[in-house]
C-alpha cells in the first residue's frame, strides 16, 4: 500500500508539472510516466485516461470553491429576501460583511494555486474548461435575484440584466486577473479587498435603473 501511494504521488507530481508546462491537450502521458519513473501500465492502474489524471489534480479544489460559492450566495439570497427598506440594502452591501468570505476564497485559491491556474489556463479539452463559465452563471443568477429583491423596495426601479451580467464578469475576472498576475497571497488579499469594496459600494445603483 505504501508503495502504491508513493507511485501515485509521483505520477500526480509529474502530471502537474507536465500539464503546467504544456497544457492538457499537448501533455504527454509518456513523458509523465518517464519523469515519474513508472511504466504506462502503472499509470493506467490508477487512472482511466489522461483526463482522469487531470481531474485527480484539480477536481477537489474546484469542488471546494464551488461549494463555498453556493453557500455564500444562498446565505445572501436569504438575507435579501427579508429586506423591507433601502437602508437594509446599504447595510448588506457593507464591505465588512463580505470580507470574511472573500478572504477565505482567496486563501483557498492560493492554497491550490497551481491547480486553479491549470483550470483557468490549461484545461482546454477537458470537462473543466468551462468551470469559470459555471461560476459566472452561478454568480449572475444570484446577483439578479438579489437585485430583484432590492428593486421590490425601490419604487420606480427595475433590474438591468445586462448590468448584472457586466458586474458579474467584473467580479470573476478580478479574481482571475489577480490569481494569474500576483503570486503572493498577502498582496492578492490587498487587491481583492480594494476590488470588492469598489464593487459593493456601487453595484446596486448600477443594476437598478428607472422604469421607463
């Protein structure tokens, strides 16, 4: 059992390096096995195919972020459903109410830094190539729901779905840009705080427009 665990670890370490260097489509199983010091038969003992090997590296971190996001947005949808006055919205959009989630999310992204770079930049040809789109759809759906609840207590306003879509992409693209350009977690946290503060301070006024 110990030998199997060590062999599997060598394969995963070798695969991560190969995927980081060449991306999924150009990565060579032969090279992965050679660098791990095993035969291709050993690889197929642990993994069904190249995509299964890729998934063994990135799937668990992705599931963690997806679950965190689902729980976060579910919580805020419940909060927005209870609002009865515009002042409730202002309180909910206080950046201090969101920093804990953003910091935890950033920490997870940097804890699995290579894995998320693989998803963002190297996953073409796998079922993970649309992971960012999945997060965007989840975020946008939640933003629209919260904006609609805000519109209900702001007479004469309606939701601009286009602006919700735009704000969603700004939010997600900000995390992606920071992750792909800033390798230090502490520095990334400083940038994340600035971006989130900026978005929270104005997103409701952007997504709610006057009825025509």
